[in-house]
C-alpha cells in the first residue's frame, strides 16, 4: 500500500492541532459582564475604550481607535488624512524620504517587530484586523493606532459620524460614518490581547523550528526571515515549493496530498491585478475625474514575482503554529513523505 495518506497510507499528522479561536472562562465572563451591564453600545461603554488603550500601548502607540473591521480601519485612516478620490496611494518605501504619510496595513501582523519596534508605529498610522483568522479575533473587528495627536482627532471623528468627543451628540463636524466597534467585541478582544504576547512567542519559535526542519526537504524553501524582523507575528507559515523536486505536480495536487496527511493549509492570495473586478474594469466605478478614464498600466503588466508568490507557495495557517514541537516534527515528516513519494501523485 502507498505510504501517502491520499492513497490509504497512515496520516503523518496524528495529534490534533490546537483549535482556533481559543477561548476559556475569561471570555465567557467578559461577555456575561457586558450582557448583564446592559451597556452593549460602544459610546457609553468602557470595554472597547479599554481595549483601544491596551492594544495601542501594547504596540507602543498613544492612540487606538477601534473600528468594525480592517477594511474600515484603512478607510477611516485615509479619510482622517484627507486622502480622497483622485489622490495617489503608493507603496511605502519612498514615503518617508518624500514627506508623505506612511500608513502601515498591519492587518495580519499584530505583535510583530522590526528592529525591536512594534509594527504600526513607523508611520502616521497602523491598521489591524480582528477577523476570524487573525492573530487575535472577535470574529470581525479592526483598529487604527497612531502617535499623531492631530490625526487621532480626525480619525476618531470620522469613525463616529463626524462627532467630536465631549460635544453634543447631534453635532457632526466633518464627513464621517459609523465605524464603531461594539462592546461585545471590545470585551472579547481585551481577553484575547492578554494572550497575544505568549502566543506570538510560540508561533515565532515554532516557525523557526519549521525553518530548520523544512529546509532539509528537497524542493521546499521556507520564506526567508529578514534579520531586521526581530519578531514575526506569523499569520501563516509560508514556504515555496519547487515542483521539479515534486515530480512536477501542480500546487493543487501538492495541497491535496497535504490535506490527506492532516497538515492544515490555506490558499495563497491570488494576484490582485488578476481579480475579476480589475480585469472587467468594474473598479473604475469607484474612480472619478481623470483617473476614471486613464489607461492603467498594471492591467497590461505580467508581475512574475507576484505570480510565483501566489501560485508556488503553500501556507500553514497560524493556529497550527500554536502547537508543540512534536506537531512541527509531524508537519515536517508529512511534507518529507509527500516529497519522497511525489511520483505517485503524478
Ligand atoms: C492586508 C490586509 N489588509 C486589510 C484586510 C481587511 O481586513 P478585514 O477583513 O477585517 O476587513 C485584510 C484582510 O485579511 C488584509 O489581509
């Protein structure tokens, strides 16, 4: 019989991985407290406010504005900075040298560090997501952190329909919307945050162990960790698969074999420029003025590095990285088995 689980062999992964999202009686208590307080709304509440302060402080920022999700965090940030349709948003590398506002989309990167400094504090604002797959979660949720007092006032007002703290509830000063996070989510996230440091250390350490174990498998190249990244939040463990060492099987076939072995995985994100919305031109409906009619070069370009990153990598999602050393060895053994028996997958 084949050694591969896909063809009836024993699964490489015998022990169950930790479940995600993790919770215990602390979340239960926090939710019950919100329920019984009857203060479920953020505006008069304390939980979301407390979470804003704790999350910002955790990352070394003075301000935190909790919002409904990571997309809203980006929208509020841009509105808070006065970025509007017709303005240009570019990649971050050159922002500092040109005096432009740097926004860090840190949706996946909670607790990560670059040269010892926590993510989200390098530019004017950092944005985060608390959607279900993220490193702490309330199902949905988002956050903007900042050390810029002026920006904080603007962004906080945008997230609360243009209100200003301390003013009459029905005075709306600027153009905003309702992006407020509920007290339920604030309460859960407070508890989730209390575990983030320990969980980040575990994910980081397990990932470094996988770096060592997986680099011994022909055809597998772990994503390189830049030495300036002093702590990686590890939203996922990503590695490149050279299919020449895997009997030229497709990434889909490789993933099917991984699934059968009991090794969790998630699809890589597809290249953005290939999404239907861009191919069909539908995205132009959100543009105005000159921009709506301009030819956009990104539609014609090939982006081979993006293609490679999207279609030749496999991702192990973060909950698996909360396992123990034995789990990491089982993952490596499963991948080594697939490589050794790859010819059977052709
Ligand atoms: C890089 C990035 N930015 C923003 C978001 C949006 O976050 P949300 O799903 O909470 O709206 C995501 C979602 O995964 C993301 O990956």
